C-alpha cells in the first residue's frame, strides 16, 4: 500500500478509536505508533514514543501551560472570580440586562486570569446563575450569557489554547497574545450589544437592578484590588516585556497562591485538592500533546497533508471559499470534540494549507480559536453547554441552546469582522515589534 493510503487508513483508525471513547491523546498516539510501525518498523516507532514523551515533558512552553492552569486553580480557590463579578455588577447592574452584562464582564476578567473556558463557565455558573434567577432574569438570558461568556477564556490572554497553538506551530506566544487582545475586547463588545438588543426588545427578561452610589462602587473596586492586580501584573508584565511567558506564569501562580493564603482559603485539604485539580488538567493536556506529536510525525511520513494541500490548490476554489469550508469544519469539530483535541488533530493538515494560501499564521491562530469558541456552544454537544447543564440539571438543554442563539449570532459578526479586517488581530503585534 502507498504511504498516502496508509495515511487515509490511519485517519479512519483515529476516528474509530474516538467513537469507541478512547481518550483523544491515547487515540492519536496509538494511531501514530501503529502506522509508523507499519511504514518504517516498530523499533523506530517505540523510539518515537520515548523521544516525543521526553521532548514534551521537558518543554518550557508546556511548563507555561501547567503554571497558568495552576494560577487559575488558586485564583478560583481564593475567590477572585467572585470579586470580578461583584466589580462588574457594581458598575453595570443598574442597567437593563445589567447582571448579564456583569456576567460577560466577569467571564472576560476571570478568563484573563484563569486562561480556561471550562473553569470560567463552571465558576460563573456557581456564582451568577443563582443571582440572575433570584432577580427575575429569564433563564434563556442567564444561561446564554454564562455559556457564551465562558468561551472568552479561550481567547483573552493568557489563553492556554493559544499557548499550545504557538508551541505546535512554533509561533511566538507573546505575539499570539498581542494578536488576541483586540479580538478579545471585540468579543465582549458584541456580547454586550447582543444583551442590550435583547432587553430593548423585551425588557422583562433582564430587569434593571438598583444603582449603587459612587462611594459604594469605589469601595467594591477597592475590595476587588486583588483580581485587578493579578490581571495587570500578569498581562502587563507580558506585554511590556518585563516578563517572559514562563516568568509571567510563575509570578501569577505565586500571587494567586498568596491571595488564597491571606484570605484563609488554604488548608492541607484545599491545597492538595487544588494541586490535584491542576495536575489532572495538565496531565490530560500533556497526553494530548504527546499523542499529537506522534500523530503529526505519522502524517508527515505518509505525505497525506501535502497531498491534501496540493489537491485543494489545484481545485480552482477561491482561497476565501476554502476558508469558509474550514470554518464549517471547525464549527462541527468544536461542537463534538474538546477544543484542544480539535485543534491538534487538524493542525497537520490545516496549518500547511493556511500558509500555502498566503494567510498569516498569527492571524489564523486567532481565527482558529474564535471558530472553536463558537463550536463550544454549538449543538449537538457544545462543551460549555454540557458543563452548565451538568451543574444545573433542572434547566433543559433546549433552554440553554435557545439562550445561546443571540450570542452565536454575535460571534458570527465578530468572526466576519476579524476575517475581513485582519488588522484587528495583526496591528498590535506589528506595533509592538513582535512580527
């Protein structure tokens, strides 16, 4: 059999293993091992597992991922997410739909601290959902704002997904963070617009709360200095060049841990539970990356990516048509698979294609994350939807998906803007000398 045919069969094997509920990282690693063994021998295939495992475990870039995950875990333990929500509500709660606006703002703020969409939606479901239910908000608006707002943790720096993209494509991580900044703020803006339109059409779904006096707002701002300080030091240190990505993550972990200690949240039980939570997430990501490296080696060996790129290039399709087809593919994958898994499975095919079509790899990193964000709230699965449903089992899935629809429409607008105007992603990296 030709190497390309082996590549096709390897892909088929990968999807069979995934359907059988074999973990994504194990599926990719096993597929790569079997097919590399068939193509060049099982001795080199065994050596490949050791070499890739050693490279990933010793990777400084992935140590950054582990540090940011631990920072998010300690930030959650210390109650910084609650601070962010209270701060957003103090300044937005007096408006119609103010709690939903505060929820999106809180998601953006906590996402910038935790770097994780899953952690953000889980945390905000615990904090914001009871508050909105108590104040008479429609369930569709409350669940939609939490599930959609939770996706912001994927894009707003420090984003774990962006770090992994940078490692796998060998792009400068801080340049990716800079590229994500304006699209991240645009995400918040279009979600705010969606909420304001909804409550303008039907004010009953998001009644306004009492307006706090400025003295009270400033008091809450002062009480929330911890989360503001953490975000400013981590992000500010990165963008000004004071810290490298690894140093920024280490400083962030230390600060988040100290906040948890000073607030009396740390005891032996909570400390080890937080470490175990972060270790479990980190271990899962490491297994996925090791599997992705082995799978990527097999793909390169088979020549299938080059064959796919060549076929598409000679198809006569416009690069914009190809781009739209890629968007559709990622929406489907994002609704079925874990975000990181969807990205690492497709990178061996998609990244060479993007480069061959003349698109900027930094811009594509932002676009890739935006499309997968939409996938996280897209039927039939939508990771964020099922996380919320698991925590609020009394709310039907249909209600959550109905609430998400306006935010998904806002996401399409955002995706269109960043597609048509690449400078939204590329201006800051260029201005700051990262590209």
